[in-house]
């Protein structure tokens, strides 16, 4: 993962803090939470994360791009420990494909 940003740009406080932490280069994963979705970013992936004046842009090695406007971001979680990330993923994936309730809708 490559992080790009402009030193002369004033970012919103949450984004400024995120950029500063990412530049320390001691993380394994981070996720950006928006109103109705979560975006995951793994350090090991071949992506470019570019912080612009009003949005963040992810470009993947296959050319796919994701744009997230800063006002849409309300939480960011940065993981420095892969095992903690995996534990959190297990909690988030508490439901699996087995319908143990008898009335769960699977999309």
C-alpha cells in the first residue's frame, strides 16, 4: 500500500489524524466506516490511497477505484496487530451461512 497526501493541504481533523498514523507505517489494516458501509484496507495489498482536499481515493492494482467523501466518514479503525483484526472480524461475522434462527434472510 502506498499513501499519498499533500503536506500543504488542511484536512478535517479525523483525516489529518488518520494520515499521520498511516505515515508511521506500523499498521496492518484499517477500515473506514460510513453511514451504511465499511471499507477495508489491508497494508499488504497493492493499492494507492490518496488523500485529496475533500475525499480519499483508493486505486487498486487492477484499476478499480473507490472514492469516499470526507463528510461520509464518521469512524476509522486502525489495526497495528493482525490477531486483533482477526478477532474483530470473527465478532463481526458471528452469523454464518447456517440459518440457526429459522427466519434469517440470506441475500
